[in-house]
């Protein structure tokens, strides 16, 4: 079920930022997990709400300013750096951040954006 769909696969040479929901995020949204289990095609939409082209480390988020980021699925997400914590969207927080990967960077968030 979690294999990478062909239209979400990273392109060679491109860099991405992944806002990866942690296990707590999925436990908070059991209805989303059930829907994804019953409709695997929906996984693509959810994945695209958590991936953006280009690399954004936390130093790209100025303190006390809101930055609007466009995810691959077209969803616009506000990010605000409070100094000690960074908020992702209306209700999610970065739990871990700036995890380097060969094709970008990963931030762990505590919420799933399913629409």
C-alpha cells in the first residue's frame, strides 16, 4: 500500500521537502487511515499534501513570520517559526526537523493533511 505511485516519484536531479506525519499523527486521524486502507488511490492525494519541490530547511523560516508554501498537490500551507517551535498549517507542529536525504530534506510533523 505504501509503494510510491508513479506520478509522485521524484524526478532525477530534483530536490524536495517532505513533511512526514509521525505515528501520533496517524493515530489522531483513524478515519483517514481507514479511508486510505479502503481506497488506496487516495494515498496519492494525501502524499502530495506533504511534499513540495525545492528544499526548505528550518533556517528558511524567519522567526515570527508566516511563510506560505505550495505542496505538490496544490495545497497552500502556512508555516510559522515561533523560535523554539515551528507550526505547520493550522494545527500541526514540527516534531523533528532538518533530516537530510539524498534528494532533499525531511521534517516530521504531528498531523496528516488529508484534504
